C-alpha cells in the first residue's frame, strides 16, 4: 500500500486513513484496538439511523482506500471472518479466545475500534447505552496483508 500517496489525497478523511492503517497493520495477524485521533467526517444530509449511516460511510471509505470489500454486518447473527467493531456509544467488555491461547479481555469505549480476525471467538458485556457497528472485511485477491 502506498501510504505516502494516500496521505496526499486532498479532502481524504483522516479518520478513514487511521482505520485503514490500523487494519493494514493487524489484518490476519491478531486482534487490535485503536482509539482514532480524529472523528469521522460523515457528510450532512445522509439519511437513516446514525449507526447505519456511520457503517455505510466507513465501509465505503475503507473499500475505496484499501481496495478490500468492507460491508456492514447488520442482523441478529454474529458474523464470522475479519471483523471491525466500532463502538458508537457506551462501552463494552470483550472476551476474545483463539485456539490454544488464553482468553484476552479488551474494553471498548465510544469512538474506539476493535479488529477481530478469523479464528477468534468473542463474547461481550455491554453497558446499558452501548451501541456498536460491525463491519466484515474481505481482503482483495492478490493483495498483501
């Protein structure tokens, strides 16, 4: 990935750049947590519930930046694969387990993002006001992780 060229794109949202760098660094390796320094610059006038708008904005932006397929995982069943969880409100305490490793506990606060690669099982305890967006990330064929 040509990060120097990426950072020179005029008008590119720094929030999306941070998430793209974070995903590129952790993809297919291990789970990770990031608290981006920037807030997303979601265009005004975009209709729908705030979490759906955020999910669409981040999915479209990361797809454009990384060339990977990023999709909002809406629905009652937890998805599998490479997951990016963005805590949009409240807090959550996640327990992550991979085969043969001890469980890890990670807390997410509003604004933070958690990457969970395939092979990890997760469970969470959420605050009463917790909301989060779950995105499924699929690396493009032939891309390097």
